[in-house]
């Protein structure tokens, strides 16, 4: 079922049908990457637990909107449903993997160097002014760290949850090293890259301090979209609502998560041309 065929009572989902799969190596790391579409390039980094039907629903929507989409698969089993047991198993692996440095503060993460390689490769063979990178959940901040590379002109940080926010320093951490943050801030000040951050208001895994840290450095180049998940909110989002662009989206006119997804698509068009 494609994103456009999804019912308004559930999140859009899709399958791996029509996606080409190939291994890609960069920065000494190799993962499978899935590709589909034509037009300007977008790198979509899956959220925990991996390339689920909901992530594929977003990916196919981006393809339908006229983008060439590449989805790296750095964890999880592509196409598998995100059950509780499966998700916990992936989280356990990420907590100890040196590639991701899940708890490190001010860290340069090997996976972000890999994502930059994916982005640069995609930019070299697609039209437009660079590429966009979307990160979600654990990978949310990786989208901004990827903007160290000149090929990235748009970053979307959807509910960025790394490093896991244990303690005040981790809550405020932008998910990259100070040197990387400085490069991104410099590019933003010159108009070379802009970013969007998305979160639910009550999502403890994505503390407001993280967006404040980014806003202080990027200023007007960083747009924040916060959806109301407080008690009694008009759309009935639970306080645990987390995945802005995937599991909480409903194909219902006026739905806040749908509007957020529409804004992301418009932003990518604005930035990539």
C-alpha cells in the first residue's frame, strides 16, 4: 500500500517494491542503500528500529513528490514491522555500537561521515542545488551533522533523540562535535544550508534544550515546528507521541503531522530547486 492509498485512521505505509538495493561504502563503513525516484536528491535516514513500512511510506511520498530518494539501512531489517521486541533489540545494539556513540556528548560520530558520503554521491548525479537530508528519532541530529559537507543544502531533524537525553549536558547536545557544529553554523550564516527541527511538545526523548542549542547558533536558518501533545490537545495526540513524519501522520486535511510533512516537502523544494 502506498502512502497515497493509506487510510486516514492509520499512518501511511509502503513496501520495498520498486526500490533498488545496493551496498555503498564511505568512511570505511558499508551499508545497503535503497534508491527510487527522479529529481533532486534526498537522503532519508531511518528511525529506530529501521526501514519499517512507516518509513517506507514517507520515502514513497517523497518519491511521489518528485525527489530521488536514497534510504541507507544502518540498522534493523529492511521492511520489517516495528514490534516492541524488535525495537528493543535494535536499541540494545545501538547503545553499544561505536559507529553511533549513543550517549557521547560533543561527539564526532562515524555514521555521520558515512551519511555525508551518501549525500555527496547523490548530489553528484541528481539535479538541483545540493541535496536534502532527513533524520528521524535516533538519527535526527545526524541530518544536521551531515551538513558539514557542501553537498547538503537542507537538513530536517525530526524528533532528534541522540545522544539519549540522560542529564542536562546530553539534553542540550546538538548531536555533533563542536568543530562540526562550527562548520554547519558558518555555512548557515552564509545561506548555504538551512534546517527544520520537528518535535512533539511533551516528547521527553527530544528535550527543548536541544533545539535551543541549535537555534542559538543557526538563528533564522533553523525553523522549529512543535506539535501540541499536551493533555487534551485538539487532535488527540498521546503524551508519548514521537514520530512526527511517520507513525503520527494521518491523511486527513488539517492534521498537524500532515501539515508538518507538507512543510518539509515545500522546504526541500525551496532549498533544492
